[in-house]
């Protein structure tokens, strides 16, 4: 078969390589489509090699036709499927562990299905399995126009959540609105802290606040790689800065109507004496921040 090989100068060439040999628990797939992820760019640059046991060439997700499957598998020759890989998707064939292969939803092309496993599985894992997202909750999705952000917006909306997201341009704002985002914040021109205050504490959460005395974001989803220290945040336009600003005046205070720590001209909604801000933070790229809870 042929695969896309990268040489020492980062040139790519369609090169003949040995056919994959499926192990006992693996499904052999003839690849019809693959996808591009940032990890592929890093791998081409020599910074993100495939893990042991996977082909050396790029490609983290594919869609195609099953050629063979292990005995007792739910897959059979001729099935249409997509799969999550550790590498090897930029080729004509790939062998994949049975439990990493998924059915292609009805109505999707091979090209569309090839873009499902990485981003949508990640968003489902973090939003639904890790965070336990429920209908009616409010999710703040950072970098909403990124590949993972787009998937997370659609996943959250499918499960009945209200989505607030941040972007860096009006063009991206229009795109994420088409994906279903309810509230879009341009981080370069908008005051995220002020918008959160108005939308959560004065707008969508007001009735709940009046009844229970508590308003907040249920989940924050971050996709920016790197290190972040909540005790000394110094990163441009990232949501924790605004949350800390709000938290300083709201979440940990017993203060009543009046100064809100950074928004002195604002006041708590009528009928609300105290607001507690509670959220789970999932930070893709920094496992130490996964499931970090502050309230």
C-alpha cells in the first residue's frame, strides 16, 4: 500500500510501505478519508511522534470500509466505519483496535465522518462523561471557532445546554452562531467579565437566582494549551482572569448589593443578596487542570 511519508526536511511523499497486519483484536480498514489535526502538523515538524505500536506516518482519524475484523467482533467486512488512531491515517489502509472503531452516522459522507472521532469524542468525553453535562446547564466554551470548540458547541447544544463562547473576530463569531452558540463574545473587543455578569446574573439566571440565591456557570471548557496559575494569572484574554475578577466581588464574599470588585457601578439584581459562582474547569493540554473545581 501507499502512505504519506515525511522526510528530514519535512517534505511529504506518497510512498510505498508494507501493508498493515491486523492483530487479534484489530479491525483492518480501507481508508476513504482522513482529517487534519494540529497534532499532525506537530508530527510533521518532528515534535509529536506516533506512540509505540502505531505507524510512523501522520493521521489520527479516518473513515472507510472494513476489510476484516476479529472473530466475535460487531464489525464485518464491508461495514462503513470511522476510527480514532494513534497514527497512520494518511495511508490506504490501517489496523485499529476494535474498541476504537465507530459507526458512521446516517447521512454523513466519508469526509465528514473522518472529522468525527478526534474532536467530537474529546468534547463528549469532557462535557458528558467527565463533567456530567445536563440539559439546562450553562457552558462557557473558550476558543469556540477552533476545531474542538466547534465540536463542543454542537455537543453541548445537542444535550440541551446554553452555550456561551469566545472568539477573536466577527467572522468567527458568525461561524459559531451558525453552530448554535447562544452568546458569542469577541475577546478582542468585548468585556467578557461584564458580559458574563449581565447574561448570567441579570439575564438568563435571574429567576433561578431569585428562587435559590445562587447563579453561576455550570461548566467552563478551555482549549488553549499551556500553563495557567490561578493565583497569578497573566495570560491575555483568557476566561479565568474575568472569572477571578467576578469571583473577587461575588463568589467568596458575603457582600450585599453594591461594589462587585471590578464593576463598582453595577449592583446585584433585585432579590439577590449573594451570588456563588461554581464551575468545573477542563483544560485540554494540561491534565493538572482537568476537573479543577473552584467555588
